[in-house]
């Protein structure tokens, strides 16, 4: 995924095993991209895969016909509708 230079970024530090760091360096050189771009892409894909189909945030919403007493049933219904059948 391409990130625009004006996109707000935050710096973080991670500790990785030496072998993984070497693979990261090699792959970044092969693709001619910054290591940080590979890490962002891999992390984004991992988190998207892990959280697909799950709501990002649960909270108060203005849904017509749903009040606090009905909210739990409404959420269960929405999840059941969106969940793929095995």
C-alpha cells in the first residue's frame, strides 16, 4: 500500500530477531522500498485479516427503532447477518 508523505505518521520502536531483520532488509532492497513501508503493509494486512467482519467500534448509535433495551439483540442480528456461513 502506498502512503502519501503528508499522511500523519507516528514513530514506534519494535524489537525483532536478527534473522527477521535480515529478511526485512533484503526484501526492502529487492523491492526498492523503505523497510518502514514493508512493516506498515504487513501490519495493516495482518490486522485487516484478524479483524475482518468485526466491528471497529461499539457504542451509542442513532439507529431508528433501536433503543438501549434492543441494542444487544440488534448487534447479534447484524453480526449473524454479516457472518459467512461455514
